[in-house]
């Protein structure tokens, strides 16, 4: 496996965040609703940037890496989280509250946390994947440090799985090999793994994605679409032929509150498989499944953006979506200095890669660097 030259690496990092932004923007109007849609493009005005916590929270971790280097762990990240993150609801707020009571990670993500299995951690793994490109084990380690600040159980499994997949995607493009790499980092009995395996089984059996969606609900019910209920249209996106008024689906089991990560990871894989390599079709299917749509489409967009690089993303999607970064869950008064756009984010991020990867990041004579992949992309515990 050849080393990754800086120019290609940077292209993949930028592809990651452009894909993240496109998918997150596409799915934003349908977040928290339950429904099945048939969209094939943006349904809202996308000329201005849309705030998204999926990227917001990664800016806090970027600041942590810039200030602390590679010597960060869950305790350091908890301190940055407590200081910079303004969100006080759900798992975000629970993690902060526990930390302020003197509780330390990983207990901050578990105790009194009804959302420990939800989606707040796997949505922010791209920074670890990019900084640990070609080293899934290191990416998974940082994702664990990150996720246990405000999650536990399947909330952590999902973040570790996605981080490992994304880090490996800098060198590997085959979806089945990437899923197998992700599996090696989570327990075999994990609900996240069961959800992904079901998505693969449905695709290989020739079932359509709507059938796969229903089977996924029956295996690992999600509560996310119960937040806003059945889609009826909004002022921003009125109901129309592509996203019609929905009726409540009585054949979907009621979910345990907050148990959302397994279904969502399964939805990402459904979009990935049924999209069959087409970026636009893939992120649209992820959105058409409903629930936490900005996160599922955004994370899938990031994976596909890593694989293709920014240069390989369809121009019609890139050109249609603002690349500016708007924030809403982080303090703007605390000298965090968040980047203004995706290019600025990527430029700051790649400066930290030699710090994090260290021995596997080799400086070149022209002032750039190249990345050496890990010897194995799978987690192989010692006997």
C-alpha cells in the first residue's frame, strides 16, 4: 500500500468536509421527523450557511489538538467541552452537568444519561479520521476519548465504528472491506453491528431500501423521529410531491428514548450500498429514510468525500451549497477562533496531522509530507 502524498491527502480532507456539509445541508430540513421521501436535491435555500452541530463540535476538538498536541484524552476533551460547548440539552448537557459535579469520563457519558446511546458522538468523528488517516486504531482511540465524554454503550460503539471506517477510507474504497474494518473495533454483540449487517443482508437479497428501512426499525427501533413526529411540511420546506405529508407508521415499534445510534448507522450503510457509488443518490437515500437526516446524510457524505476527494465530488452538489461555516453550539466569546469556511478548517487541520501521526507522517523535501498507512487496518487484540 503506497504512502499518501500531501496533495492527495489534502484533497481527501477537503472532500470529507465538503461532503459532510452537503449531506448535512441536504438533510437539515427533515431532521427529527419520521417519513419516507423521494428528494433528489436540496429542498431549501442553501445560498447561506446552515449551522450544524456536527461540524461545530469538531472545531472545539481542533482547538484542543492545536493547544495540547497529540497528548489528549477524555479528561482533556471534557475540559474543552465544558468551557467551549454551549449546548445544555440531551447528552451534551448531561455530560457537562456530570463533569461540573466532579464526575470524570467515562462516567460523564453514562451516569443519569438517557441519551447515552444517541447520535451526538458519531456525528463528529471526521476530525479524528482526518488526523489519523490510514490508522483506524488511532482514530478509534481518539473517538473513544471523545465519545465517552457524553455517551456510553452504543453511543460510543457507533463513534468508534465510524471513525475507524473513515480513517481507513483514505486508503481503502471497498465498502465491504471498510465495514469489516469497522466491525473489528466494536463488540460482536453490538446493536450497531447488527444494524449494519441487516443493511448488507437486505441489499444483497435484492430488497429495496424502503423495505430495508422497515426491517431496520423492527430490529433496532429509533426514537429520533418521535421528536417532531410524522412529516407534514414546514415553512422552510412545504410538503410537496417529493416530500409529501406523512401519516404515522403504526407498524414501527416504539423505541426506547435515546436509543438512536444503531438505527442511524444502519441508515448510513443503506444509503451507501443502495447509492451504488453515486454521491448524490447515496446522500439522498440517507435523507429519504428520515429520522436524524442531517447527521446520516452528512456522515455518509463525509465518507464518500474521503474516498473520492474534493476533486471527485460532483460539481453540481459542491457549487450549489455554501462552504461557509456557521456555528450555534459553541462559544464565540472565548477565543476559540473558529474557521470561517471549509478551506480554512482544512488548512488548519492538516497542519496538525504531523503532530498526531508523528512517526507515520514523513516530511518531504519540498516542505510537504506524506502519510504511511498502518501495518494493519483491523483491530487485532493480543492474546
